[in-house]
């Protein structure tokens, strides 16, 4: 089971990096705002969410408080992800 988790995590990270890189390159090359918005959306729910969850976990007074704040971070990053994707679709 751990092997599959490692494979899936690595594959997700590689695809995420490729998508972010492609979005930024496409924006620089042709000014494609939707491509940049999609790259930003992936940054929000990937490394952005991870950093915020670690930050709230480190500052929480208890495990229960940490779990509540992680839920807030999860919901907020999901909402921002969807808003960025919506903006990308509207601009196409």
C-alpha cells in the first residue's frame, strides 16, 4: 500500500509541476490569462494548502483546534481553486 501512495504522490507532484510550468510559459509566450489562472489554482490547492495547513497546525493550542483550522484552510483553498477555474473558463 505504501508503494502505491508513493507512486501516486510522486505522479501528482510531477503533473502539478508540469501544469504550473506550462501555464506560466504559455502566459509569458502568448499572454494566455486562463493558462495562468489554472496554474495559480494548482498552486493554491497544492503547495499553498500544504503550507497553510502546516502553519495552522503549528499554532493551534490543541489537536481539536488544529483539525478545525485545517478544515477552514481546506474549504478556503477549495473555494479559491474553484473561483480561479471559473475565471479561467469565463475568459476562454
